[in-house]
């Protein structure tokens, strides 16, 4: 899929298929990469980027929206602010449903591209020392990634303020899989032993209390000083968008892999769409 994603080769294996992209929550990379992935493979795209201007604003239920979308499309990609919305949609729909992010729940396709990026950059996933930094309580990307890394036996360090640490239920499950987990409040404590530093933003939109957000915003900022003592082949990942948690001075350093990571969303989602729709096996 890589040469197709880069526009160097053409493919029409999904010609005649239509994807409904139902984004009830803001998105740039996920929505555009899913749409581009479908079109790169010859398929069509319908849907909306914001619920305003649709029948949802008139009070239509999620279940009715899903029933209508399945009548127009062969596959549904949904992002929703409520945890569990994608599972509900999959229970209702007669066509495949892909979760493009459900509130503070999960973001499985982001995890697939994260794993692909680690494999590309490091040559393996198994056993790599990974630190997840930032908003680990509300960050759906790190929830999904932590489970996936555990399947590869990668030791994980959770770096966050106490009030934003990884939910204990997730930590218990991962440790139950036999994976070594640790918690830290400082990047400096662990930077020298890391292979992957996965940074997330503090998500204002997830906080029920704005004053709580103000207490922790800017807790962790990755700049050259923060990476002192890091391995030469450490990679820094970020699901994006970033606000101020990664300094622009990192962009030109060999550690920065987050823009390559963002591109990888296309070939990974192309592959996923083709597999789910039966175009490849």
C-alpha cells in the first residue's frame, strides 16, 4: 500500500464501494486519511465532519443515523464523543463499522499505525522500552496502544501527573498479561533507557472541570533539554495535534518520527479498509 499511498502507483481494488465517514467530533488527520485511503483505492466517500447541519441537530438518534448510513454505504467509519458509541453502531449496522475514536475510550486504528511506525523505525516491536507521556487518563490513543504493546511484551512506563495517570483497571489488565509496567512523574528519570517516547497532549475537551485542566496544562514539554541522555535511536511519537508539548526545535532532530507516523495512517487504513471489505486477504 505504501507506493499507492504516496501516489506512485494506482489501485482500484475498492472501486464501487462507498465509505460513510460519520465524524460527530472534530478531526483532521483521522478523517482525511480515511477519506484519502478510500479514494486512493478507487472507492467513494460520503459523510459529515460536524453533526451541525445534519438531522442530528433536529434530534435524530445515533441508531437512526447509523441505519440510514448503512443504506447508503458499504462500510461506516465513526468518531463520537461518547465512549462505546462505535460498539453500539456495530450492533445496529448490517455493514462493517470501524471505530475512529470514541470519547476517552479507544482509538484502535491509531494504534495500528503506531505499531506500524515503531516496526518501521526500530525494526521490531517486541521488547522495545516505551514510555507513554501526558494525559493517560482521558487519552484514548494511549489506552489502545498500551493493550497492543502488551501483546508484544514491551515494557511500558506511564509518565503523567498523579491525576492524569493511566486508569488502574488498564494497568492491572496489562500487568496480568505478564508485562512490566512502571509509573513516573518525570521524563528525566527514565529517558536514558527508552526506545520510544510517545507524547500526548493534555486534552482540554475531556476535562469536566476547566480549573483542573489549568492545573496540569503544560506539565510536560519535550525540548532538547528533555532529551539529554537519550539513546541515539530513540524515536518520539505523537498522535497529533500537538499544542505546546513538543517544541518545534525537535522537528529537525533524528528522534522526531511523528510526521512520518501521521503519514502512516494512510497505508494502514488503506489496508484495513481493503481487508474488511474483502478486497485482499
